[in-house]
C-alpha cells in the first residue's frame, strides 16, 4: 500500500514538473524584422520563430517591414530587434557606401554580422498582359514602380536599371508603391512595369484573384541582350517555375535573383551571446523541421557558411556553433544516420548636401 501511494505521489510530482516546464516563460524576448505581410520574408521569420526560437527558449516576435533597408536600420537601432532578414545587394550597398566614406552607412553596417545565407529571391518584372514588352531589357524609359523606399525591392530595381542602362531611372518615371498598390496601378494603366522581389511561390501572387492574375504576366531575361551581360555583374540567373504558380503560368520564365541573409549584431553581453548560441544550435538541430514544415524556400537553404566578401563578417559565437553542428550532421549522414509611395523629394543628408538616390534607398537621408 505504501509503495503504491509513493508511486502515485512520484507520478504526480513528475506530472507537476513537466507541466511547469511546458508553461515556463521563455528565457528571452527578441524581435526579428522581415518584410511585407504577403511577402516571403515574413513567412521565413514565422518559421524561425516556431521551429528554431521556441525550442531554444526564445520568444521571437516577427515584425513586418517595408524590406531590407528598413530591416538594417531597425536591426541597428531599434531596441529588442536581435535578428533581421536582408538582401545581399542591400547589405553590399551599405558596405560600398561605408567604404566610400559615408559615415552614416559605416555607423549602420560595421557592427552588423551575418548568421548564415538562406536562399535566392526571384526578381519579378510584371507588366500587363497586353503590353508590347516581352523582355526585361525593354523597360528603359517606362513608368516603373520600384517598391517602397526602404525596401530591398527598391535597391534591386534601381541597381538593376543602372547596371542595364548606365543611368538612373528618370525621376518622373519612378513610383515608390507597395507590391499590392503597384499591381493595382499596373492593371489600371497608371504604370507600365511593377518590379517585385519575393521568393517563389510568393503569396502576393498565389493569393491574388485569378481574374486579375490573367491581366498580368512576367517579362523574361533575354540572354542575347547586351543589358543582360551588364546585369550579370551583380545578379544571377534564376527561373520562375510553372510549378510555383500552376494555375497561372504556362511556361517557365527566366529572370534574376538576389540572395537573402539572416543578420544580427556583434553582441558581447553574456546572456545575449548565450541565447544566440542556443538559437544556432536549434537552427541546426531543427533544420529538417524547417525544410519539412516551413516555406518551400527552406528546401533551397544549405547548411554551409561560404566565404564572404570584404566588409562582410559572420557573428563568431554563432559561426563556431554552426560549423560544429554542420560537421556533426554531415558525419552522421555519411555514417548512414540522420541529423536533426511617393516620388523622392529633395531630402538632405546629414552634412546638408542633397541626398543621392542610393542614400534615399538605404534610408540614410536626414540621419543626424
């Protein structure tokens, strides 16, 4: 009888402790800045919150944003933001401006660190179905929405145009609209082209009314155009697949792509370092869950930390943790086991001179 009572009591205590463990508050409350509500970044952020941060004891709040340039600013200066998703061309633009002597760009970008590269994001050049344009190199002198100021789309769109045509988009031809507003303006013929950056399949298109979808299409990369050769200086070829939009696209569309990175700050506080190390361990250990349950783009992510260009650095405490975990997973697999808008105006920069287009795109205008 005594043994039965003690066993029951032990079971009750075990149940109590397990309940307390489940109900225990997270060790840290952090934020990650992502992108528009119907973009890919916000879904990637939600996946990281559920499948990586939560198992690591971190309550990760997913914040929408205009995009990469805003994310860099908020990562650098907004309290509580410990992670951000940033396009490679936006990050490189900050590095280039810092190296050219822009103090604001240097102050912003130099303390930031990379956790790891993620996946490639496709660049969509959208026109009306009745447009005479067929290829991306035909957009010169057209009225174009390049995305909101502060978005990665705006950086990619303006950089690509400048590479292809050797000049900036004429100010009278630029619209800074959200993705949704750009498609609406396109359909009612207020603009000629909407440029949008999003990983496929993009909810912007998969959630769109089928009747409206039939009124738009994508421009293609012309491999023989001289503008294409110039764009290859910075961007890489990609394909928008019919399988991403099976009820709409009739054939694959060649386009350009830009890499997405997970970014943090060069933290040295013990608690923050420890939390981010746990985040790194969880990212590696739960990578299979991300690929199985997360956005389809996770299937393109590789567990590797490739070499970086000048001015780019990994966050060392996380880098060491990830490399060790990646090596362990690789060894397990080798052994047969498994691893677990408005037009731009005449804003001025901090030193009083007129802002350049690049500074406006990177939200460096008017910084004090």
